[in-house]
C-alpha cells in the first residue's frame, strides 16, 4: 500500500443515495485510501415518511455494506430467495373488482419504512463518535451546507475542486459526488461545464411526466374499523388497477401501517408543464373524485387517509453522461425516474456501490492519481449510464402496463370502468412480472464487470479514450 495522503471526497446531499455511498465506501475502503466530507443543505435530516421497496438485489448490496443485521428486524419476512408474490394485481375501476394475476419474483419485496432505512444508514456512517462501525474512511458530516458553486483549477490535471456554499466558508476536495437529488445543483453546474453545454439544456431541469401520485399511510386499526376483513390487512402487496390510474399498497412497520401510492394521469393542464409546488396537501374529496367508480376496497383505503398529499411526478430522462474527471453524479441527480417499479433508490444505491468498488479496488493508488480517476469516470459512464436508461425505460413501460395504457396489448379499445377480457389483462400483467426480473439479480456481477474493466483498461502503456 502506498503511504501517501488520503484523497478527499465530498458528497453533496445526504439522501438515501449520498448516505449509502458514504457507508459503502467505508465498508470497502480496507486500505484507508479516503476521507469523506458529507454536506447536506438542510439544518437537520428530516425523516421522510412512507414506505420503500427493498429488493433482494438491493439487500445484497446493503449486506456488503454491513447493514443486513440492522435492517432485518424491519422486514415482514426473513430475506431468502423463495418465490413470493410481490403484488396481487386486481382490476378495480369497477364496482366489483377481481383478482387477475399474482406478480412474483425470487425473494419477494422487502418493504420498509423510509425512516428506518435512513436511520440504519446514518447509524453506519463512519463518524468519529460512531460505535456501530469500524472506521476505515473517516467522515465529517456538515449540515446546513448548501452548495452554490464549485470551481476547479484547470491549469492542473488533477487540481483540487473548490466548493462554495451559501453563507459558509469554502472547502476543498479531490473528488466531488453530486447526490443532491432531482433538483441537483451539482448536475446543473456539471452540465454547464461540459464541452458544448447547449446540448445538455434539456437535461438541466426535470420534466413533469403528466402523472400525479396521491400518497398516505393508513393505520391498520383505522382500516379494521372502516372495513373489517379488508384484503390489505393480510396481503403482502396489492395493486388495484384501472384505465389511466392505479393504486399500490403494501404494509410497512411490521404491518402497523399500510403505505398507499395512487398514481393517475393528470389531464387538467395540457401544457405538459406542472405549475405550482410539486407536493401539496389535497382534500380527501379530490382523492375520492379521481378514483370514483373504483371498488369499495379502494374507497375504504382513501377514507382512512384524512390528509392525503399529491406529488407531481417529475423525471430526468436519459442523460448520457454522469461523470467527467473528478465529478460524479449519482441517484436522482443523475437519473430520477418514475416510481412504478420501486427502483429509483435501488439504481442510486447501485451507482454508490459500483463507484465505491472502483475507488477502493486494489489497483487504485493512495492518493488517487489523474489517470486512474479518469479511467474510473469512463467506466462509470460506460456501465451505469446505459443501466439507468434501461431501468427508466422499463419503469415507464411498466407504468403504462399497470394503468392499462400500454400499446401493443389490445388495451386501446377500453376506457375507464370497462370490462376487459381476462386474457388481455393476464397478458399485460405477465409482462409486468418480466419487467421485475432484475429485482432478484446479483449485484456482484456488475461489480466484477467494472473490476474486470478496471484491470484490463489499466496499465502504463494504455491510452484511455475520454468520453
Ligand atoms: C411516490 C414515490 C415512491 C417511490 N418508491 C420507491 C421505492 O419503493 N423503491 C425505490 O427504490 N425508490 C422509490 N422511489 C424513488 C426514491 O425515492 C428516490 O429515487 C430516492 O429517494 C433518491 O435518493 P437521492 O439520495 O438520490 O435523492 P434525495 O433523497 O432527493 O436526496 C437529496 C439530498 O440532497 C440535499 N441537497 C439538495 N441540494 C443540495 C445542495 N445544493 N447542497 C447540499 N445538499 C443538497 C437534499 O436536501 C436531500 O437531502 C419513489 C419515489 C416516489 C416519488
Ligand atoms: C394548471 O395550471 C394552473 C394555472 O397555472 C395551476 O393553478 C394548476 O395548479 C395547474 N395544474 C396542474 C395539474 O399543473
Ligand atoms: C413511455 O411509454 C409510452 C408507451 O409505451 C411511450 O409512448 C412513451 O414515449 C414513453 N416515454 C418515455 C419517456 O420513454
């Protein structure tokens, strides 16, 4: 091991992905090559409510990060690769809804309250006061630090990056990670500094998808009282579908709550641009109105959500570069996608894991050098850009299958509330199941792939082609 200085990594944003990167780097950095500064704009880390799907794939990564034991108590079943139902699909935009198809995968879905996942990640941060993890990569956490700008000394090949914060002194780093979410500042700055930045104008701002999501948590007791014997009380996960709108539910917090996400195509503004705040409290009447004519089971769930919120779903589609030299985008900052597959955070955690694997690979020196960081950046783009594009396309496709608007499945002839032949529905939902196959794949394969690239593209005589 080279006994040079540690390289300094700045992470902008302490959402699930920024936290996951810090934890992953520490877990893999056995040779102590790095130190981390984690900067978060908000004065404290808000606990974001609602549920999140953790897939067998996600859990394999979290396991390598050392989080397995911390998270297991929160799951509704012990993680294994048994074939399980992830969602029972019901046709429900009519008075008497009916079961159509069980979407299954190997290992099921491990549902967890977001706050529990976030807390688990925070407990595993390598902070000096931590007693939960072994510290390979010391991390300093700076709340209340909103990044405004960064500058790089262009006269040097591997010049330090200077970070400029709102009302805070400037800081420096060797590698900059933009994990600052869909409104990412780092993405804007990064794109404006690429050659011919006008090419990237359309990626600078997220785009409204034409969809809204009503969200709420239903307490188990409320539902028992409102609708005794409601299917949701005992089912691992359900999707109530109808033409142009559907409702996803699954239990979280050991079944104490039922997480409800109801997605609908909003046609009230034909401009294609969402005006106003992205997240608003709405009345129960509006929620009922959107799902009028739906099965009573759906109406009972809405009845139990006294204060629903409505989210305008935005995306950042198909940006074709996530990294250059010392700057890396990850998570929603790189590829915010629709929630239909419950995959957004997982794809971000994969970014974090793959980058941490490359940075800590045995061939990476301490401190990092210019050649190596450029190579890592090239591989990051080569592997992760097409992966994210594939996943966001799959997500969009799945959304159109779930709300019965997908082309090519004979669904065109029907409108909201129509009886659709069972065979037609089953055919569409079999495709939904195929779209979820990735959820039990092995993340080690991708890791090996990037490590192979790192080894085969390394070497003193090889000249690296920069993207
Ligand atoms: C309805 C819905 C359901 C979903 N369900 C799932 C699911 O089941 N499974 C799944 O995997 N994904 C799901 N997702 C997607 C998932 O929520 C996101 O992909 C994930 O939370 C993104 O994490 P992130 O860390 O990249 O960004 P964020 O969580 O947005 O974090 C970004 C952080 O950066 C901070 N920040 C921003 N700007 C700055 C700045 N200039 N300086 C410093 N800090 C800054 C912010 O304050 C924030 O803390 C869902 C999304 C929605 C909308
Ligand atoms: C539609 O536009 C109006 C006027 O700008 C705005 O008040 C309303 O919130 C918008 N609704 C949607 C769904 O964007
Ligand atoms: C999403 O899928 C629909 C239906 O297949 C298609 O028309 C649309 O172009 C897709 N959108 C994106 C951004 O891929």
